[in-house]
C-alpha cells in the first residue's frame, strides 16, 4: 500500500487544528553556476519558475560562504524580496561541492541567523526549511542539535543523507529527509522502491516528512565524472510516481545543473561548467517546464478523490517531446554506464551496464489533450500514430534506423525539432536530450 496523504494530513491537522499543510514543489539551483548573475537575472528566473508553479528555489551552496557564493545568495534573496510574489528560497548545504571542504557548524549558524527570518525564506510549520547535500559523517550529523540551538529561529531540517540510507540515522535529528536516489541504477526505469523505503518504512512511522526527488535526465561527460543513467520516460513516469507516494515536498533536480544535463531552466552560457558546453549548448530543456503546471496540479490534489487529475482546457493542448539526436551506439565517448569503473567514473562500485542497454533510442512525448484524439510522431519519413485520451498521455516512437527531422502533431497542434542523425557530426557522442514543445507553449 502506498502512503495515504489523507491519513497523514488528518494526523497533522489533529496536532495543528488551524495550520493549513500544503504540499510544495522546489527546484534545486546550483549557485556555483550563477556567478555571472545580476539581480535582474534572478528576478527573471524567479518569475519564470513561479509562472510554471514552482514554489521555491533550493539554493545549493558549497564552501566557503564568501565571494560569488555569498554575493549570489544575497542577490537571489534581494530579487525575491523586491518581487514579494510569494516565491521563496532556502539553502541546501552541499558538503561535497565546496572548494573549502565540508561545511562548518559555525558557518551554517551564521548563514541561517542571517537568512532564516528573511521574508523570502521558505517556512514550513512556522520554521525555516533547511536541507543539505550529504554531510553524513558522525560529527556532521550530530552537529545539528547545536545548530538548531544556536539559531534564533525554528528550523525544519530535511537533509539529503542518502549515503546513510533509510534507517541509517536517528530520526530525532531531523524533521524529514530528502532522497537523492531518483535515477535507476541499471537498464530499467526509475521505480518507487527507494521512495517507499524512505517514506513509508522509515520516516512516516517516526512522524517525519519526505521530500521526493524528480528529475528528467542524467548525463555527465567531464574529465572528472562521465556517466549516464536512464532518463527516457522519467519526466512523465517520475511525476506519476509522486501521485503514488504523495510526499509533502517534491524537489526537482535541477533548475540549472548543466554539467549533469538535468537542468529544466534556461541555458545561461556563462554558467556551463568548462567541458560541458559541447553537450549543453543547443540542447534546450525549457520544454519540460511546459508540462509542470499540469503535473504540479495533479500532485497537489492527489490526496483527494474530490480533486481528481486536472483536465486540459481547449486551446491548452500541447505535446512536449524529447530525444537524443543520434543512436546511443554512435560516436565515441568517455562516459560509462551505471557504476562502471573508469578513470572518469571514480565512484563506480557495481558491475557495468552498457550505455546501449541503459538508453533507449526513442522519441518520448507527453501529450496533454483536451479531448480524446490521435497524436503522431514522425522521424524523417516514418510516422507513428497513437490514440490519446483527454488529459495526460505518454507516447514514444523508436528510432528503428530512421533519421531526419522529428515532428509531432495532434489536431491543430504541430511542431518540429532538430534532426536525428545516424552519427554525431563531431564524431563524439552526446547523450543529452533536445526538448521541444508544440501547441500551447511559451518555450521552443
Ligand atoms: C576522453 O578524454 C580525453 C582526456 O580528457 C579527451 O582528450 C578526449 O577528447 C575524450 N574523448 C571523448 C570522446 O570525450
Ligand atoms: C503517466 O500517467 C498518465 C496518466 O495516467 C499515463 O497516460 C502515462 O502513460 C503515464 N506515464 C508513464 C511513463 O507511464
């Protein structure tokens, strides 16, 4: 049995009769990729994210808290404060990503003293939400009671301590947990097995909340990390899984992590890590934003039979479609499959899964339809048609050796995207996705 939000909500409501407990959706922002930002750039990205239904940015920061990191955190809050639009921010303290080692207790206290009371800081149950990326040494996890005691504002602490696993730490240290385990470790689709272990088996019995990760893709091909996990259907499948798990929070990974190809925000060239330009430039992902209002509405209403899956209004039909631009077997690469040991995949610890098994050579599409009908996907001269129902549909068409421009259609909706070629022109593989949107879309 999956978690029943109604039961949880009742249990919480019994404790807090007047508090409205709402679910929230966040997007993970790599502040390290925002060094070029002005306050105006933050303003525009906050407006963009909020317009698609995202409630807050999770500011991922590594040590030290000075220079660009401190400046950009300040700019982000300044932009948010000036807008005063209900959008919020909170921090994810990244213990692995900094140039000055893991976070110290005193720096975290200083930052939270300054920002936790800010009008733009996300609060849950009247407390400032705080997260981490790892920070799982015994000293690091045991520092949190002292951090709470030292900050003059309540903290609602939801770390990502995925490395420790469910049951790997004392739940009295936390208010909830975030799991970074949102990509499948093999040649199969992402499942809810790990979410169930975190949420139902570990956190719920302790009365703690779960933050579930949703991500569309994962491909990194840098000199120090180069591997691939299956994305493929994930932008449809993983949101569907939020309807089964019904977590209190969803964190999208990510808004702007270009190096790992799971950005859903706009590409800001200055933020692309050196070496990733090759696979990021000209591979827009903002089409994925176009399904978010529907997916978020479905997730936020999933607890109630009286609020069924949202409908799609006439005139708002769209097809969001994505694909790699060559078959997985074409082109050279230093990337490896899941956990496959190599000089570029140092953390590998399990057996190799070939990339050609992990990645499916297909065009994937979410079709949001206002009524039942027929949708089509064409690759070059090859067209496949699909019966779709009103609402949310997912369809896919295998390359099967076809090359050429990809186009999609349904009634008056039509659009086309870049060509699929038999091999990458450069000779080097690119496993990133090109994402398009046809119909009622604001982006490409
Ligand atoms: C693999 O890595 C080497 C060394 O960094 C680099 O010279 C080469 O271009 C890379 N090859 C591909 C296909 O990415
Ligand atoms: C997600 O849910 C919709 C609506 O039930 C369904 O049509 C679609 O096939 C699902 N997506 C995947 C990838 O299973």
